[in-house]
């Protein structure tokens, strides 16, 4: 059963997104370095199965298996010419799962970063970047995606390029950034900066927020900042399932189902409305999050101290004024 994201938000206080793609696909035999996006065409039963597991676990939103399906990233695997077809197929696979569901499910077309740098550090321009995203989003739209989900972004220019491509193709969109560098994105965007980006676009997003990063507590710190900046915005929080730990040849995420259930309650009390999991989040985590969401009763807005007490310490805390001053002094000494 299909529904638009806006209609879903109109009918629910909290909405549950899905979990990880890559880390779950590794359990299905994905080889390191192989792009799972290609499975949309060659092995569609695998993304179909993962989408179905998340729907069965309770997700209201499923993200297509197209995170890396833009031409610059597909070029690394000699598949740039297949960009449109891979994205169209990815949306169709997720759409079939949503249509089989006995409740409303939103298909969100996942759009990740290109991995390229903008001029003058690289060759990317706003125009070329928008063209790459336009081709990808056209495939997602033609495949039946209900909304475009621009995620894990770090540069304002790339958010704007993807958003403008969605706007030109007349499809609603969401964008999220990854605040993984001392409370900012790798390119320096602070959580509060997303509201200004959203307001600068000619058609605003349905929602914006944070995903991935370095753990649920760090994402909560970003979410508290964003909901404080604009209490009326629909904020997304799609946190990693704890933090990654290397055990032999495996990367294991430390988050338990209970931790992710606690995260749902904290995020809801902070004003986050779309809550999900990112790296390491398995269907069993989503099932615990669904249970927590179904039992949710609004509470007081948590403090960061309460977040840390309940779900663990920050991994990459924002720089304090003292640390910023010390860094400026070090830069000054190097220049002298």
C-alpha cells in the first residue's frame, strides 16, 4: 500500500524509517568493494528481501538501494551509462514491496554524495553536480519513488544541487547531512545551518535532518540543535546503531535493540519526527524501534547529559570554545 510522505506525516506523530543497507547486504553475500546498487538489475531478489525484512519489522519508509547510483560513483565500476536504469529498477523493486504491504509504506529514492570535490579543490561544479543528480533522480521518479531522499551529505553545494534536481523534476524531497567531524559535517556545516539551507531553496524540503555520523548520542546532539533552531520543521534522525568495532575480519556495531529503542524515545522527546537507523541497524533493531514507537508517550525534552546517561558518551563531541581558541593559537604559531 502506497502513501506520500506528507500524508504519512499528517497521520502520524512519529514515523519509522528503515535501517542499514550495506551492512545487511554483507550478510547476503555482498563482496567488499562491490556496489550493491548493481543488484537492482542483476539480483533484484536481494534488495527485495531486505526491503521486505524492514517492512515486516515495522518501517513506514523504505529507502531504495541506490545510495551510490550516481554516474561518478558508478563510473568506478564501468556502469555510469546504466545510471538511469539502475535507479529506475531500484525504485521499482522497493515499490513492489510497498505495494504488497497491508499498511501504508513510503518509497524514498536514496541519493548519496558523488564522492567528488567541487572547484577549486576538484572538478565538480554546481551545474555538473546537478546534472549527475538529475539523471539519477529521473530514474527514481520514473521507477515510482514517492519522495527523493538526499542523504549523508557534507557540502552545501551538493545538497543544493541534488535539491534543485528534485525541484526541477517536480518530486518532493528530503535531505540529511552527516555530522561526523566534531559536531559538523566534513565540509563544516553545523546542524543549525540546515535550516538556512532549507529556507534558501525555491521549494522547501518535506523534511531535513541528520543520518549516519558516529553514533546515536552524537546524532541526538545534532537533533537537539536542529529542533531548537526551528521547532516547526520536520526533522529526520537516522542514527548509526552504536559505533563500529573491528572484531577479526568483521565490523560489528555496538548498538543493541534496547539502545535503539531508547534512542526512539529520546528522539521523539527532542522533537524528531522521522526516526530510523543507519549503519549497523538490522531488522531486529528496527523491530525494537517499532515497539518503542508504538508505546511512545511524549515526555520532557531531554538534555544532552540525559542522552549520554541513557545511550552512551559522544564519540566526536563538538569543539569547545577553549579548544577552538587553542587551535587558533596553534595555527598562529605555525604561520609565525
